[in-house]
C-alpha cells in the first residue's frame, strides 16, 4: 500500500474510527507519516465531539464549595484530586522509563548474542541463511533500542507535563489558601466585634429602660440619680456607636474578603478542571503512543522474521552437501586390503605323502 490520498472522503472515514480494531485496519500498510496523520485526524475529531457535550454538565466551579465559611472541604478535595493525578502521572512516567530500560537491555542482550555467534565453517545456502538470521536479529535489536529511546521520550514528556501542572496548581493553591486565611481572620474579628456590639446594644437598651422607669417614677427618684443615669446612657450610646462603626467596617472587610476568596476559588476550580482535562487527554494520548510503539515493534520484528523465513526457505540440502564435497573432498581411492602375515618364528606342521623320505616336522629358521 502506498501513501494515502487525503481526500475529504478519506478524512470522513478516518473520523469515523471509534475503536482499536478499526484503527488497525486503517493503518495496515500505511506509512509512518500517514499513521501520524490518521492519529491527528482522530484526535481532532474526538476533541470536536467533546466540544459538543452539553455544557449544563456539573463543573468543578459549582461542585466544590463548603457552606461553612471556615471550612475547606472543596479546596481539600480538589487538592487531593490534583495530588492523585500527579501520582498517576509519576507512575506512568516510571512505567515508560522502566520499559525503556527493558527495551535497551533486551537490545543489548540480542546484539551480544549475535556477536557471540562466530561459527564460520559452514558452507552454501545454510551458511547464508544463518548469516542473514544474525543480521536480521541485529536489526531487531536496533528496533528495540530505538523503542527504548522512544519510551524515554514519552517519559520525559510526562515529566515536563507533570512539572508544569504542578507549577500552575501550586500557584493557584497558594493564592486561595492565602485569601481563605484572610477571610477566616476577618470573619473571626467580625464575629468577635459582633458579639461586643450586641452586648453594647443590650447595655444601652438597659440604661434607656432604666431612665424611662426613673422618669415614670420621678416622685420617688432622686434627681441626681436620674442625671447620673442619663450621663451613663450618653456614654453607652457613644460607645455603642463606636462599636457599630467598627462592626460595619469589619462587615465590609469580611464581605470583601469573602468576595475575593470566592473569586479566586472559582478561578482555581476552573483552572483545576482545565488541568485535569489536559492531564487526562495528555495521559490518554501518551498511552496511545505507547500502544503505537508496541505495534511498531511487533510489525518491524515480524518483517525481519519474514525476511529470515524467506532466506531460510531456499536452503538446498543436496546443493550444500555437494558444495562441501567439492571443497573438502580428500579422494575417492580406498585403502588396499590388509594381508594376513603369519609370524616366521612359529613351528609349522607339514603333511607329506607316505614313502617320501622327509621330516614329518620342519622347523623354519
């Protein structure tokens, strides 16, 4: 299959991909450039679908508040969410690093295995097949070494992404924490002043009631006592007014502090949701790249295995035998028959005809 012709129809077909099986069918025989293009089209398509989600869906900014002005359950929950997300990102980063190490170590072991295969006394098609197997094994080792480098890149991407997320979330957390501390401090002063103000009001009311009673019973009250009561009521009124002014000022302060805190908390909620969405998308994207690496390793390794099979298949048994004979034959003449030679010092018995004047035994010297 050659390069894909990117027509509008092709793009619509790619945008319709929804699962791994469909993706595999789409990339069969495709070039690396086309595989990357397919991935970009799918990603843009998925983001487009995400934008069409009903915006009435609950958001962080309206889901993580605490009805207690001194409480921080929502803040604590979101901090925990970001913290747990960071733990997962670190775990995946470590997975990529360990996987990179495994791939590099495997590549080194494969290359070492090839280097240790030094037999050179074979001939013919089997010798060529074995040489090609070693060559392709070295290429498989290179594939795994390259995969190790790619896994390292994924780990570095995760690390950089996590560090940036940590930087942004930390700044937002510190700002909200500071404003919430200011709010709690202002609210504490406000409630304390409120208590004092109400006490002053009760004291002033009691003095007013006392003066009214004295005025109603003027005939039985000493004028000096009534005057003292009026002086005391006047001082209590001044004191009440001062406390009321302080109370109003503190109310304005706590109202401003609450508004500032809620504004910053809302920004933090929106930021944390954005960070969380990016983290999920980035993590999913890197895991997808990981599976692409897995596929690439399998495809390249299978390609080299197929080359090995193609090189092994032509092995000619008879041809290799004849080649070996041609270059290493030692001759076709066999050794002569071995004669039996008796020992000359041994006595021999000779059978002679009767009538001959011969010794019955002859000793050979």
